């Protein structure tokens, strides 16, 4: 399995435009794009990055073109201050990235805030999102959660040194997995934030968590075939919201994975890959 350093070394970068800001967006673009189907796009949430998908995305590279971005303000993408990091802005950034990569139709897989971006894209661009997979995604008024709101206070980066940010987030990720946390996972999730610029970017991302950006979406308008692949024991984005989505999205299926909290991709990677492949082959 790749380390975080190996993962980021394989990334490329594309300039995207968000509200008049030209921003560098890092991404991995791997796979054959052959007979397995259209492109697969995987998008992480907060406070993670594209390395979240390290045990899932590469498994599909023999069958599909696989795109795994870091949202702007996250991971290896631009982190400087002075631009919006909300899911509205991330929707614009991802749409611009995919356009630049020549992708006009895809299967979109989103976790947490990345799922919120997927909801918005599926509602606004049904031509772009042919199939949708949502995992422990923000939806309706399910978010933000308190620890993210707290990080969004302007005082957070001023009062926490990089090493304190590393320790706080490391403990959050270690406690947030179902079993014993993998050190490579924790390090990969924490590393981008463990600097002065990273702490500011994390705070700006947290302050941009805006419930209005999902409550304005009507899931019943989504036309894409949808898989709700959910960690059943999540307290941050409870499965009740997945059940509500299953009722509202016409072409949807809910699969609840036991022994999985919010980081379902980390808790149950094998089962996640299996159910995702079944959905893609269905």
C-alpha cells in the first residue's frame, strides 16, 4: 500500500477557477479508461484529503479511468488564504477540473463533504453525473458537526501551534476508526494541516461548512442511479440521513456496512470495494 508521500508524488495539478480565483487543484489520474466503463471520480471530505481513498480507488484502475482530487484548500491543492472553500466552491472547482480533463460524464463517489459536492453536481449537472455513490455524506441539515465548527473559529490557527494541530487531529482520527487505527492513514490525514498555512486553511475550510448548500438541494430531482454506501454506526452523519436520501432519490439503493463509523472507507475497505464493484457492474 502506498505511503502518503508516494501517493502525493503521483499527483498532477490543474488550474481551476473559483469566483475569479485561479487555484491549483492536485489530483491523481490513473487507470486504463478501457472497457470497464466511464471515469470514476472519488472526492473526500473534511478534514481529510484524497489519500482517504488509497485502499479503494486503485482497485478500479484496471477497469476505469480513476480521478482522485484534493479539494481546493486541502491536501496538495492550493492552501493560501483568501478564497472560498465551501462545497459550493468545491462544486465549481471539481466541475472545472473535470472539464479540463475532458470528462463529460462520470460515476461520482463522495464521502462526507465530497458527498455534498456530489449531491449538488448530480442535481445541477445530470449530464455530468451518470451514477452517484454517497458515503456518510453531508445532506439536508445533517451538518456541520461541533468539532468542525470549533476549528472554524478564527482563533483556532492563532491559538494552536502546528504540533498541537497534529496531535489534536491525530487523536481525532485514531478515535474515529472502528478498530485500531492504521498509522499510515492517520499520518496521511494529518500531514497537510501540520503547518501554519495548513492550520489556517483547515480553519477556513471548517468555517465554510454551510448547511444552506445542501438544504437548497432537492434530492428528488436527482436522476442518477445512486448507491448509498454507509458506515452504519456513524455518529457524525447518522444512517437516518441515508434512509431519508433513499426515500427521496428515485433510483437509489442503501447498503449499510456494520462495524464502520464515519471513516467507512478506512473501516471496511474490502466490503466497500465489493459493493462498489457490484453497483458499477449492475
